[in-house]
C-alpha cells in the first residue's frame, strides 16, 4: 500500500479517535475509556508523523516511544491525587514549550538562508505559535508554583501592572510583524520569545488561588491553540485537528468555570480574586461563634439520619480521606440511609478534581451529582456533611453584596436540617474570607484531619452496629 495513503488513513483514524475520546471525557462513567481512546489516537498520530517526515529510523522511534512511555508511567503512578492539578499545569507548560521549539525550528533555517522570503501565512502561524506557546509555558509554571506553594498563592500585584502587560502585548505584536516582514533578522524572533515568556509570568501572577481552576482550563486551551498553530506551520492535519479540539474544549470549560464562579474571563485575567482577607463572616467584620461537635455525637447524628449529602472539597484531597468517606457512605446505606455526593464545578484545584478523586475510591458514578441537579435536595436532607470545602458553601455568596464571592453559585448546604463541617480549623478558603455558614445555628464543626476524624466516626458507627 502507498505510504502516503497509509499516513492519511492513520491521521483520519487518529482524528476520529480524538473526537470520540473527548466526547467520552464528558461523562464520569466513560472518562477512563475516553482517556485510553485519546492515548491510542496520540500514539497513532505520533507514529504516522514520524513515518511521514522520515526523521528517525524505526529503531529510534521505538526507543523514544519506550523511554517516553516509561517516564510518563512512572510519573503518573507516583503522583498523588492532591498533586494532580500541578501535574496538569506542568503538562500544559510542556505543550507550550513543544510549540515554541517546533515553530522556531521551522523558522530558523529561513532566517539563515539568503534570499529566502517567508510566506505571510507561514510567518503569521509561526509567530502565533511562538507567542501563545511561550505565554503558556511560563504561565503554566507560575500556576504550578502557586499550586505547589512555591509561589504565594494570593494575587501578586503592583502599580501599573495592567499597563505594562498591555505594552508588552503591543511590543510582541510589533515584533511579530517585523519577523514576517524580515525573516532573516532573527533578533526579532528572539525578542518575541523573551517578551512572550515574560508576559506569561506577568499575566498569571496577579491571579489568586480561588481562580486556579479557571487558569488551568484557560492554559490548557492556550496549549491547544498553540498546537493548532504549529500544525499549520508543519502542514500537519492531525495536529491542527487535535489542537483545535483542545483549544475549543478548553475555552468552553473556562466559560463553564467562570459561570460557576459568577466571574467574567476578563476579571479573572485582571486578577485580584483570592487576595481579600477578612476577620469576619463574609467580610463584614462580625465575629463567628461556632458550635463544636465530637466524634461520638457525630456518629449518633449519622445513625439517626435517613438522608445524607456529602460535599467534598480540596481538604478531603489533602487528607486523602476519599476511601474512608466511601466506607462511611457504605455503612450509612446499609442502615437504610440515602447517600449522595454534591459536586461543585470548581471544588478542588482543577475542573473535575472531586469526580476523579471519588472515582479513585470506587464510589459509583451515579452518586456524584452536579450542583444544579442536587441543590434543591438540601432542604429535605437530614445531614449535609462538608469535608474540606469552604467557598463553594459560603452563604455570603447569596446574602452579602460586599463579599468578593457575592453572586457566585454555591451548594445550598446551609439549608440542610443539620450541617456537619469536618475541617482542620477556622482558616479561610481560597477567596480569603471567613465562611458565615460556620456560625449558623444548624451548623456543627467537627475539627480535625478529615481522614483520621472520619475514621473515628466510622469506628463509632461500627461499634453501634455491634452493640
């Protein structure tokens, strides 16, 4: 069979599998299979591209795939679920770096060839690939640093910051025009790389920790757009399709995240959310008086409950408490109680973080209910158990116009008959404000590490069952 035909068929198969894989990722029950399908599509695309370009021998192709697969497998197995957002941020950065390297490698021979002119289409796509790729690279690494705690998670701002960013954007566009007009002057390309790398840092540092889910999905979109532009540079159809899919899905997800936080994309990019601190409920300066509950009392409440809604948050991920929470759910269901999990779109540090975490604990997919479908049930629920969540259940979003999270859709956990909040202490969430729910008359604070505390609760329930 003709080699060109084989490559075209391989690209077509890979493109279809990419589309099917992304479609499957839209549902928790098919997400794992969708990830496998997409991985197979990428393998086919890589093999076809290397065969098409005849860059390496088959031995070299096999060795590089083997080495890359081993590195990826080791990292994937070693990474903790709490570090998953950081890993996603790093992957976005690597995608941006790849786009920069490929685009500049295509440009460099033109810059050193006398009398060679660059087609406008090629020049524009090279410049776009480099700019977006470089911004994605440094922006993703800054996001990684914020998530990892290497950089202050709050918004980092200074005077004239937005004006400087605007000037740098204008500069990088002008430099792009100079590259297209005179490809032999490589100094302009070096200038684009340097300014774009700096711009990536300055764009992300003013964004607070509360907006990290939005930033991750936006940077993921950037990496897709950069890959798409690189596909035009290389005239590679499958890279164009895959990049367009990632870019479009990332933008859609970003919009969903913004809607879930009642934020505009512009306000996220301008930063500031997550830097507000307050000594009072919802930022109004009032002291919160809480009612504490112990392990035994909590177990007694669960024993008499007929319906329980569990609200997971990043604190549960940090404590690795998902398995004991599943055990709690199993015990309650054996007692005849109805148990469901209420999932807020931005709970955790990346989109879908809680879904992945709970799926790891083999919690049935049909028990993971999205906010819009579960909110009306809180009013008829005996106990709302909040584990490590904060801003996504703060009633200030509904009641306090002065609160920075006012207008943000939240889970109506405060409407349950009894609310039990399992939390290490009274520290504020990502938005930097105290949660007025903690002072509500139907709210009980169960202080302690989520894993150890819920293990004790489960132990008490087991003793009650055998008594």
